[in-house]
């Protein structure tokens, strides 16, 4: 048990939109001896409703005014811990935040306050690292610790990442309640230093500042009012520049503030009426600040009571108590980008592990600018490709094509920062594109490689690869060599099916020494699916057949379309619905697509109106398609696993799939039909059997739903993975 207990205080005012994410981030803090207090200002939004799920786990206090210093004093007065830690209601502390700071307080009894680096709303750039302030309230910002301190300037902390020894705050009378907003923590830091306490900034104690809009500023950080800022700035200087003429102090501070309004207007960030309102705020604040500085020459501090241990309410996470694991998942594609099977299982695993309290990071490629986001308990690092000029040669492993190397190097470089700062040392990535290539055999890393449809397994089904000698020689074959090296040098291999492991062993030699673990994928449940497979609401003789997959030979689209053109005229009650990327070029007719060729050949046929090409759809539309169909048909020539089959099981629908690869293992006879894919005849026979037997479809669908619940939920997936994480 740590010797110091921490009281986390969040002061909130009309931030119902951002507050839950902050509280969720606190749940993932590693330091156990902590309590959370939320001080609610005179909110006019639904903050109290938002806090209901946290009742019993956090202490909710109330502040009668929109006064940040007053709220912080209320939180401190009720804090039962030895340390009082403040973050904002739009702050997102990283998991090691308190561990890093508490260690500093334990090592130095004279340490009165400490903080760390603050990242801005992108999660990449820094808002502040090292701050130095003076008695005018001016600030200097440094990327690195100044080599030499400048007289008249002192270390200061920023409120979103500021932690104080409780007895130190008692020693100075807490926060001066004249600072309703701005310079409140700067004033505290100065008074602590004057009392002989020490301050520190610890680089590894990071908080991400989402920077939500407020009653004083827009999302773009443009002020909507300067009254409280101006009042604090002028009051601060009057309090701490006692050897200067008060009139000159007010004039100097007011001139600086008026100049900032001129700058905003010149930059086009505000219009003239807004500028005039801000100027009026400054003049009004000048009078009020001067009045209060003379009315309260010692400041409006408070007498803080000693901590009451009986009030301590230790934070309890919303998940069962267990050993928490840390893991990095790597998937180049990740929502909101269009996703395939690898990204789909990555999202599922990330959220399932995070929901049980584990610390999950995902590295994905950014679609625009780099950023780090905290999404439903998962830290998603959207990074850019490496610069080609930065790539060192690979001397201990086969070289990758440049298109992939730019990604694998960026992944390794970013992953190493996570290992150094946060102690992440296990990475899970798919074999496809060798995403964890440069982490394998890297000191401090355990790489778990998921066996999926690799380049070598794909090659027999890719005529465009085989007929392009340049692409085959300079891209496909080097990747297969790299895949072979990665398989041999991974800490362990993860097989979603026995069949994919057998096929990988046949395609890549010398894998006998590598540990292999069977970990089938899983999916989150569809909340609109009842526990038992639903009975079709369609007329008894109606049937909707759903195809899901890219329009390419490996997915069996040619077999599917040949089956439709043969069976659609025979079964007028059957509707055919095809979902997936249908814009890919036809391998034998590059100037057209499978879809366009099919429509051109059958134009005018009456049954064609029952064939619907939907193209790529979003997740909601895909779920709806599964719910609405009577059976799924995905005659893939090879799937290492086949998430589409599990998606159908989840919806309680029978499957017809290819017998090769994972399909032949996952589609058992009681839930569907696995067919050979050498020609369309077996597929047509399977379709006839299920199209004409609604009762059989119903029985298979009910069993498929039970298979999903027993084996393929996201919870089962995460549970299997946890056994391998350290």
C-alpha cells in the first residue's frame, strides 16, 4: 500500500459534455490510494445528471459561485488525502500520472507542489512543459528545463496538471478567492515559494488538455469575455508588486490587455462589436480589481481544516478487481476510416480489454494530421508515416518495400516512446503488412503476431499479382521474405483457427520453435438482437440472401454472381443483396468491374430488380443488413478466420461459406454449409437447400446464435487474450 493518499479534485462548471471523459480517464490511473472529489459550480446544464453513474464512487460537492479558487478550496477542505491533485474537467491524465508525482513527494518532504507536461487538444503537441512567471503575471514557456534561472522569475504550474501537498496548501491559506479565474495557481506557486516550499515539474507526468469551450472562450480559444482574466491580472500585480505605484500598475496591465484585443481584431478572430465588449470588460475589471486589492491587502485566503481520514472514500473502478495489463495494438486502419477484418478485430479487442480496466493503446495511421485521442477507455495514437530520409537500413532482417517500411518504422519509433514513458512492452499486430516488423527482437518488446491471410497465402488467389512481374519481384516476394522472418522472430504466434496455422506452416518453413496460441476472434453483441434468434418477419415463402465481401476472386464474388444468374430466374421469391466494395476492377476485364459486367450482361431481365448492389456501407447499415437477411453467403476461396461468418452467427443467421481456410472450421454442419469453391455447382446446391427449407434456416440460425454467445463474444475474445499479456 502506498504511504501517501491522493485526493483528486475536479472543479466543473457547465462542462457536462467533457466531464465524463475526464472521470473515465481517472478510472485508468495506476495509483490505487486515491479518492475523487467533483466540485460542481452553479451549473445550468445537465452536469448533475451526467454524474449519476459515478455516485457512490466519487464525492460530489457544490460551490455556490462560478469561482475556481473557491471551488478548489472547497475540494481541498474536504480532501482526506495527504496530496491534493487538480485536473480540469477537460483534462485527461495518463495512467502513470499520479505514480510519477507521488514518488517525488515521497522522496522530498519539502516539496510543496509538482506538475508535469501538458499536451494540447491534439495529444501530440505540448501546450506547456516548463513555465516561469514573474510578479506581473507574465509567463515564459520553455521546452526544456532552463539551464539558469532568471532573477525575478519563478517556477509555476498549470491548473490542469497541478498537485500539492495538503499541508502546504494549509500553510498558505489555500487559494486566494479573488482569483475567480486565471493566475490562481500562479499565485499559489509564488506564495508556496515565499514560504520555503519547493516546486518541481516532472516530464513523465503528462496530462492531455482537450480544451473544451467554456463560458469564457470558444473552442478556438478566442475569449468571449475578458472580465475575470483582466481582474485577476490586475489584482495579481497589485498584490505582488507592492513597491510600485498602484496607478502605474493598473495602467500597465490594462494596456497589455487592450493590446491583446487589438491583436485579436487585427487577426480577424473577433469583429468590432466583440472587440468593444472585451474593452468594456477590461475597464470594468480595472476598477473592481483595484478596489478589492486595497480591501483585501492580504488576499482572500481561507483557513483550511486538517484532513479528516474518516471522510476518505477510496476510488473503486467500475470493473472487477484483477491484475491490470498493458498492451499495444497495431492496426494501420482504424475508425473512423473504412475498416476491414484486421481493424475490426483490433477495435473489438481494444474496447473489450479497456472495458475490463486494462490499459490499451492503439497505433493507427492518421487520415490527416497526427493526434492522440482517448476513446471509450482506449488511447488511440494516430500517427503519420516516417520520412523516407529518416529510414536507417535494416541490417539484421530482410528489407521491406518502401511503401511498408515508412509505416513499420513510424510504428516502432512511436511505440518506443510508449515503452519509455508508460512501460508498455507487449505489442499485438497482424502478420499482414508486417506492422510490428521493427519491434520484433527489439529490446523491451514482446511481439505477438496474429496469423491472418498473408501475402504468401493470398498469392494463389491474386492473378493480378502473379501476372505483374515487377510487382511480384519488388513488392510481393520481399514482403513474403519479411513475413517469414517476422514469424520466426515473434515472441508468439496467435492463430484464430487451426487451419490458418496449418496453412502458415506449409507456406513458411522453420516455425517449429515458435510458440503458437489458439485465440479465435470475437465481436461485440448487436443490442438489437434478442437472446434467441428471431423468426423472420417476411412472408413464409420470401427469402433474402446476403453477400458481404469485396468484389474480388478470393472472396468468391464470381461464384456468387454465377449462382445468382442461375437461381434468380428459378426462385422469384428470393431477393439478393450484395454489400462490399464493388468498384474493384475485374481481373479479366480491367476496364470494367464485376458489378458493371453483371448488370450489362443481364440488362432487361425481370429478375434483375431483385438483385441489389449496395457497395460499401457503414457499420449501422451492415448490422441492419444482417438483421434483415435470411442467410449469409460468402463463398470465399480463403479466409484465415472469417469475421463475416461470426457476424452472421451474432444475428442468428445460417451461413454458406467456402470450405477452405477458416470457413471450413468455423461453419459447422449445425449452423451452416461449407462448400468447395472450385466451381459454382456446390454453392448452387447449398443455396437451393437453404432457400427451399425455411425450417432448416431457422434451426441453423438459432444454433448459430448460441455458437456466438458461447464462443465468439468480445468478452470471450478478451479473456483468451489476457492469458498472454504481461
